[in-house]
C-alpha cells in the first residue's frame, strides 16, 4: 500500500509542479490582451458554423450576434446545423427563417439523426461550403462584432491551421459557475500563453475559434467516433501533421457556464473520457515530436495535470484506509503524509486559478474568495474524471448527455435514466468518501496519526459537501421533472 501511495503522490507532485512552472512563466510572459495584428488587405471567405441541438432558447441570441460580425457580406456565410427533432426542431427552423428573411447570409441545415453528434454536424456542414475559413461557436456563445477581423491575420502563415481565442463568462457569480470560468481562464492565461511564447502550438478549445477548411480536410475531418472530444482529437491530428494552432489572448466572445452541478459533472465525465481517449489514440504522433521535443513534453505532461487532482482524491482514500487498518507508520509514511498536507495547503492549482482571476479581472479579490467556496465541487469533479477514465479503460459507451444551456430544457428531460443513474451513483460515492474521511479523521485523533489529519479533514469536508450539492441538485431536478409531468397530464 505504501508503494501505491508513493506512486500516486509522485503523480500528484508532477501535476502540481507542471502547474507551478506554467504559472510562473505565464506571469512573466503576460501578453497584451488586445490584438495588435493588422487586418490583411485581402480577406479570406469565412463560414460561421453554429451546431445546435435543442438550443432554441439561445439560438436567437446566437444568430443576432453572428449577424453583427463585422466582415464583408460577400465573404461571409452563417450556417445553423440543427440536430433537433419534433417541436424543438420546428422552433429552431422558425427562428432561423426569421433571421434569414432579414439577412441573406443566414442558412439552415437540418440532420435527421445525431450521428457523430457535434463532430458529425460540423462534417456535414463542411461538405456544403467552399469558404476558406470556418469559425465555430457553441450555442450559448456571443462573439464580439470584431471577432473575425481579429482572427484572420494569423492565417497569413500557411502553417497555421487554426486560431483559438479567449472567452469570458457572463454568469460567473456563484461557486459553481466561477469554478468553470476560473478553470478555462487559467488555461488561457497560462497554458495557451506559455505555448505561444515558446513557439509551440496552442490548444483548440472546441468553440470561439477558426479553422482553415483545407487543413481540416487534410487530416480527415472531424472525428465522429468513438468519443465526443472532437476538439482535442482534431488539435492532436493537425499538430501531429505539422500544422500550428495560433492563439489570440483577447476576450472575443462570452458564454454561459452551467448552473447545474449534476450537468457539470456529466460534462466533465464526458470531457475526461474524450481527452483520455484522444490522448491514447494520438500518442504515437505526439511522441514523434513534429514541433520539437518541448512540444511533446508539454502535450504528454498535460495528462499528469489532468490526473493530478483525481490522484489526490485516491491519495486521500488510500490514506484513510491505512489509518483505519492501523498501518504502521514508517519514516516514508510520515514524509509522504507531510508532503501531501503541505501540497494541499499550498496547492499550485488553487493558486493558479486565483491568480488567473487577478490577471483578468478588477474584482479579482471577490472572485478569489468565491472560489474558496467551490472546494467541495472540485471533489465532485475528481470523481467525474475518474468515471471518464474508467469509461475508457472498460470501453464503456455512455450515452451523450448534452449540457443544458440557458433557456433550454432541464437535464432530466430526454435523458432521465442516464441522468438518474449517474447522479445517484455519484452522490453515493461522494457520500461514502465523506464518511470514510470522517471515520479516518476520528481514528487519526484517537490513534495519534496527526500527520494524516489535514488530508482526512479535507476529504470529509470536500466529499461531504459534494454529496450534499449532488443530492440538493438531484432533488431540484426531480421536482422540475415531476412538475413537467403533472403539467402534461393536466
């Protein structure tokens, strides 16, 4: 058990060390948030693709923002690719018809099935356009009017396959929504900034970005199976083929974070599953280092960071078990528990999230304090990441459960069984972890395992808080579902 503890601690340390290095470099190389690249004289043609599924609540807002993009009319088309059916599809078609009547650049494509999900929709649209560039926005995004004018310049370099931009969150005012915002803003402020400064391809984040259409075609298009991390997979395949992904450190769009904890955990499980699968599938290309050994090192080390917090959770669980069984304390045990406690108190990931707020927001102190309240939600995130990893290891084919957008239907509607199963199992796991941490905390006091008190106390508080949040969210969604059923019957 001590060997397993050592391995997990090493993985945790590596992830935190990577985070610390990227944080320091990101601060030293902090770029100007305003784009300084001149607009090229000869502008390329652009197709703005908007893949949607049951997004009628935000589709009007999205189309309004897309129509406000400042770009020559003759060079811009806006395409909605809708996978909805029934009343949702009819309403989406009506919204698009209203906008198309006022703006000839708007068109509507409907698919009769969801084969390939978002990736399938993008492939479907790519075969129906001849535009040089393709801009992609998720349904809840609102692009800045100058988005295209500030992203076309990097494509003057023929090696650039894509451009990613930073975005902001309009509703980062609760522990859950701010946690989501802080995670992405840290990626933008540190990961993407450092990669750009080192001359290493940046990351494509799935939305608020632009692709060279021929580059997408050259690597085989968007991959539709067996997972839904189409952005990570296409990034790997494009960079492995020698292309570059540029990054513009300017907030050129805004979006809504989900305010549902259960939807957030489902989303993180899906993302983790896709990231791990994409990493495994493209590992050979990454190790060939088409952009140099440093690029390969950064790509490989991302997995250590991805597993860092889940490893911390397993470290706490293993520590709890060792306390419960009265594992004899050796010098190595004491050193590992001391290191674990110090890392938990001075965790680079936490400092990076808070520092990202400091770099981007004037009210950073208020936001940093709000982040402290999201600690328990991080435990739920770790559980979801492990669920995604297990999906890959055991080749589980989980149903794709969309993340509901503002104005959309509740998470339960349309995905009742899968939602109920995952939410209940997740809450049970979190509750058991909280009880395990509580029992180990009490025994640590009575048996003198003082070195284990910090990780055990944090496990109790974190897992217990995540369990309470899960149950509260489940009850709220269940009541919403019940009211909907009653209304239909009445």
